[in-house]
DNA sequence: TTTGCTGCAAACCTTTTGCATGCTT
DNA sequence: AAGCATGCAAAAGGTTTGCAGCAAA
C-alpha cells in the first residue's frame, strides 16, 4: 500500500497551487484515487463518493478525473468495450494485466520497456509521449469459475 | 506490401469452409482489409465499400468485421476516445505507433516481447490470451504542422 | 461580488440489435 | 422452401456538455 497521505497531499497541494477549488466532491474523489491501488471505473468512483456526498453527480466525477488526468496526477486507461479505468496511485505508464472476465486489473512486476520508447523515437521520428502495455487473459479465479462476472 | 491475393484468398476460403456465404458486401470488406497495411476505421471501410456497393449499411460493416475478427483473420484495435481500427494484414499482436493528432497508426519494427507473456503467465497464474503494446505521440509531419487534422 | 463548480438532463458518438425483407443454395 | 444476410432505424452504453443555480474565496 502506498502511503495515503503522501499522494493525497501532493494532489491537493497541486490543485490549490493551480488555483482550483477544493470542493467536498473533489476531495472525496482525490481521497479515493490517491489511496487506492485498484483501477477504478467511473461508476465505482461515483458509488464510493456518494457514500460521503450523496448528492454527487456523474458529471462531477468525470469532470474531476479529467482535471486530475490533465494535471498528470491520475492515469486514465481507456478500453473500447467497457468504460475507462482510473489509477491515482501510479499515474505513469506501466504494464497491466487485465482479466477479460472479471475485469480486474493488476500491475505485474515486469521489467519496464526501458529505452524502447527513446529508441523508437530516434528510429521513426515520432515524438513519443506515452505508451500502453496491456496483457489480456483470465485470472486464476476466473479460470476456475468460468461464469463469474464482475 | 503483403501479397494481396494470399491473405484475401485465405480469408475467403476460411469463410467458405466454415459455411458462411460470400456476399458482395463481405467480399468487398475482405478485399479492403486483406490488401491494406493501414489500420482502417469502420467509417473508412464503410466509405470504401460504398464505392463498390452503394447500398451497403454500417451494420453490415460491423457485422462483417466482427465475423472476421472472431475467425481470427482481422485484429480489432479498440481505442477509448475514437472508434475501433481494423488490421487485416497482421491479425496478431504487434506493437503500434499511434499519432495522437492525425491518428495514423504504424507498425514499427521493434523486437517483439518474446517470452514475456509466457513468463508473466507463469509468475501470475493468469492465462494470457492477448496483448497490446501501443506507443502514442506525434508523427514527424504533425510535429511540423501542429494543427493538421485527420 | 465575482468566478468557479455542481447537478440535472440532454446531447454525443460509435457500436449493437430487432425486425422485416431479400437473396442463396 | 429454408435459412442466412442485409438495410433501416432504434437502442445501448459510456462520456461530455449546456445551462441555471449555488458556493467558495
């Protein structure tokens, strides 16, 4: 578990420094994303925020994660077939292991791509800003329970 | 350029062998996807098919690429922010270089991941079925023309 | 008081689906 | 004749946006 207050504090300071208001809704979203190793969907964030602040709307969730994403403090993982997932603990490129059945997402410890982006930039002339490395498959639980849903 | 008739013939034979009909619409979609190194959107496939068969509908495009995808003959690349892209020339995992401005997608020649999927499966217990490695950035042209749209 | 933020609902966009019609074999 | 495939239009699903009201500095 990454120390809660560290990421949370960093994000909140950055928000304030940039002149954004720290509303209760934003605070709730930051709290959830900063202290969580999971890769949450907008729906999950919405449900958790509503426990604190029952009047929260979906629009605010989306606006807040977009703000945090634009600040570089949350990584948005888009998937075509389901919704986006958000990672506030490690907002930088890293490999993911995605279960196609229960939809859980893990961060496997594999050697990073290291210099590949830089080499590729040199070879192709692209200015490389980001990358994604995702492995898709069935987690051990879903191999045993072929019907389990998320 | 990959030899046209080879992929095209293989796909058509497979369709027939599996008992699917080779309608003019399907033939047009196969022709476009099999003989094309680009990564086309559904919209682009639709437009090109309509040149041959003006009455074609979007539904048929989607049903056809889904059929080819399920047969393993077309790779569907889903993106969250824009539509899917389809690759009929290389329907197996390989890295992509994606320009975030003009949306072109290239296949860079980089060392493949080799044994990483297998190692990861062994370490995590996941049954790994697929993977994606995408690099995002600005292509040389878009670096010069920051406003160019696709 | 001013400006930013929120909630609600409608809009968006791509993809999927229901259904009646039409084409193949 | 039987069944698959198509076209059309509507539905679906997640995300974004317009707008009026509210709240924080």
